[in-house]
C-alpha cells in the first residue's frame, strides 16, 4: 500500500519556530472538529503526549530543537 499526502500552508515565523510547533505534541490535545451527523463541535484529540519509544507507558516532554 502506498499513501501520499501533499499540502500547502502559510507560516510567517522562522524555521525554528515551525519545527517547535511540530514538536509540541501536547498542544494537540483539545483539537476539535465539526460533526455533521451530530450537528456540533466534538473533541478529536483528548490526550496527547510524546513518547520515549514504542511503549505507550513511557511519556516524555515535547520535542524541542535541542532534543
């Protein structure tokens, strides 16, 4: 199976700032979407954390440029 994804977005900050936003995994918690079938906003991501490896019981701090 092959999956491809393409997109474009505007960002006026620095490259370092963009990388920091990508690394801020915990900031994804609370993201909402509009549910057409339920006619309202629903939470898509209730909990988000970076992991220290494949074991979900080993959370770590968000990724930074230094780590």
